């Protein structure tokens, strides 16, 4: 389940807790290149008006570094945008597994075609 069609989570394979401190500069920049590619692929695939990128976590829970890539579809009223749009309190979409798998495949193919300079 997701808050937004195309919502994607990007996380390093190896366990890291500090969003910057547990990476060398080169590792961090490599991850940011991947976040860029994923965000662009999602934006193109779902026709997002804007992309939101968040990194949350706590040492008490969710300590693994990750980025939330959240598309904002066209037509969302301003008062429901930004942090309000990504809020779990607003509910989640119930998307069938086969539809999510199909969308994930399309996004993955787009990611492979996007190469940042």
C-alpha cells in the first residue's frame, strides 16, 4: 500500500543508519544519483506535477537510511500538497499487487534509461 501511485523507497543494500555520516562522499553522491534517476523515472511514468524527496528515520525505529520518492499528481489542492500529501494520516491507496508489480517494472525500465551527467 502507498499514499501515492508511484511512491518508491530507495535504500542502500548494506545497513547504514546515518544519512550522511555512514557514507563516504563518493558513496553518498552515488546514492543521490540513484535517487535522481528513480525520481525522474517515477515522474515520467506517472505524470507527476512535482516530486517530493524525504529521508526519515530514528535510532529508536526505522534506523536504516532510506529516501521516500513521492510523486504529487496534478490537481491536488495547495493545502493538501507538500508534507500533507505524504502524510500517512491521509490514508493510503489500495493498489492490487499485480498493478504495483507492473508499475514497478515500468519504473525500473525507465531508471535504466536515465543516466545523470
